[in-house]
C-alpha cells in the first residue's frame, strides 16, 4: 500500500473506532435515564403531600455560570461529566458550593432537546464567563426538596403542563461539603 | 458489559495508569532476571551484555529525569486542547478506553514509522535500537526526545473528545505491551496470535540489521497495521541486532546522546545545504548508503 492510501485507510479506521466510542457514549447516557413506572408513583405521591412554600428559591432572579450546551436531553450525563471536569470553574469557587443548578431552556418542540446550563450561583464564584439569568418570579414546583433517583427526576418532567409553553425547567441540587447531592428540587416556569 | 459502561473519574484513570506503569516495571525486572539466568546457563552472559544492560537502565534514569521536567507541560497541552477544542464528549468508561487504545496503537504505528523515516526523529529513536542485544532491559532504553514525538501523534485524540488521562492510559498500555516483546526467550507464539498481535518474533525483526528486515514491523500492539500498510516482514532467518553505523559502546552517556552526535557530525560534514536538509527529512538508511558510496 502506498503512503497516501495507508494514511487514508488509517483515517477511516480512526473514524470507525471514534464512531464506536461516540455510539456507546450516547447509549450509556440514554441508559442512565431509563423510565420506570414504579418509581414514578412514588415521585408523584411526594409532590402531593409536601408543602412547597417553605423552599422557595429567592430572590427573584438567580444568575448562574458554568457549562452550557444545546444537547439531546438523554445526553445530560455527558454534560455533567463536562461540568465535573471544568477545572477553571471549580477553581473559581470561593468556598465549597452549596447548590448546583441545572437549567433547561429553549426546549425543542418534541421536548427532546434543550439549551442546558449546569452551573453555580455567581455569588459563590470569584470569576466567571457569561452568566445566565433565571427569572424566578413565576414558577411551579415539580418536585419538592428530597432525595431522588435519576428516574424520579426524569419522571418529574411528566408533571409539566405541556399545554402551556415552557420557559425553563430548573433543577436545584443541594450539595454537602464533599460536593455530593443531598437533595434536589425541580421547578418549571411557563411563558 | 457493566464493567465497560461504568463511569470513572479522571483521578481513577490517572491512578490506573500509574498503577500499571509501576507494577509493570516490577514484572519486567523479574522477567529480566529470568532472561539473565537463561543467558548464564547458555554461557552467553558476557561482560558486554552486562555493560549494555547497565547502560539501558542508566539511560532510563536520564529519560525519567527529562520526563519529570516536561511532564506537567506535556499534560497541560493535552488538557488545554481537550478543554478548549474538543469536538465531542466521550464518557470516561471502559468502552472509550478500549476504542482509545486501538486508535492510540494506530497513532503509535505512524509515530514509530515517522521516527524511522527522518534524521531528526531517528536521532532520538536510534538509542532504543543501538543495542546489539535483545532483552527486556532494551525495552527501557530510551532516547532524550522519546517523549516529544508522541505529542503530535496523540494530541488529535484529545480533539476527538478522549479525555487526556484516557489517552495517557492508552499510551502506557501500548508501551507496556511492547516491553514484553523485547526477548529472545520466546520463539514463536500460536499462529492466531502471531497473525493479529505484535510478538517477540515480529519485534526481533524490527530491531534487526538484516537487509530485508530494515524498517519493518513498526506495530505497537496490533501487527495488523504493518500487514495492511506493507511494512511487515516475517522472521525467517536469525537476526542481528543494532544500527548502522554500529555504536560499539556501553557508555551510558554515549548511548544516550549517540543519535544527536551522529546527526550533528553528519550535518557538519555535509557537502551541501541540500544534503543537510536531506539528512533531516530523509531516512537514516539514505544517509548510511550515501556514506558507503563516498567511501568507495
Ligand atoms: Zn523502532
């Protein structure tokens, strides 16, 4: 094989194995958020029983900074990974963060894609790129503060009133000192 | 399957890499001792063999010192590229690692072929080839810039979205696989293995000075690349190891810098600037043949 063909063949092989890695990557992300009907019921019961007034997020706007990408919703795992590896962001933290926000906006018509931001409140950051402002004037709580599985979080989306236009869905994860999520709250806001 | 999709943190990958690198060295030393005993039994344990092996470990020491100085920069370049320019996000899991190893092995093939095909790359890689012996300690015989060239051949993987630590892990796997190939103890492995993988037999050919074996078998893990790209040769006759011109020294400093000394010498004596350029971009075999012509 001459040099040119050999290089050309090599490029094809690289693309092939890269494609394989990408394919499994998307699959892995999809598997993480599989729906299961049994946990859905638990989630729904909780919404019904817990008073949602006590855990309002204040003040009227929150400004967050972090990683942002337009992604298919099932790829959220990869954006989390991206977020976790974002060393400049984490170095900019003044102290251990108490909350991490996940904002889904500009949802596609089929609710499969969104602009997703995973970030911290800029109050806790010494420096940040472009912050995203979340208007918290009007929102409905989808899930009250509690510990949830991935599945429960996904199922919360079923509580959204799809007859209205969704402005954003917001997940607020409370963190302990080691950065692990201790509880989560989910909100939706309509236009 | 769980094992392949389970997500790792970058630190875990880094730990795995360091673990493989360290423990492999321990295993290699053990195997080297077995090799030495075998040479003693065969009455081939010569003073030159001993000196050459000592030189190998001294060059390894010098190489490690250089790497210690440049490692942070090397890793920094990968991390910067990954953080700013990657075009996809691949998860940190077993699947990504396996795919990365295959691609890194192919990248290694091209890097290795590159090192053999121009004077600049050969100046460092010749160190690895200049021993007239062939044993595990030769695997650890590195040249001063052996860490430098992999950068260009593996950095594109960071652009593709492989996390740098996965790339480093893959580089280490390709590297340690080859370590075991540097031995005369194993003649031939079962046929299917010889067909797919690089083996001691294939790699002896790579280190040979026999004419038909020059610039053959560049493979790291998979000999398939050589077979595909026409750089494969089968070991059919006994090989003699080393380089042209012969080094004839076990002085570690001479061994370590011989490639650059030869290159500078050749550049100094070159008749024209065109010849100088050729010394850098053409294969060292070309330079050797030119010199033989001039002697006649
Ligand atoms: Zn070589």
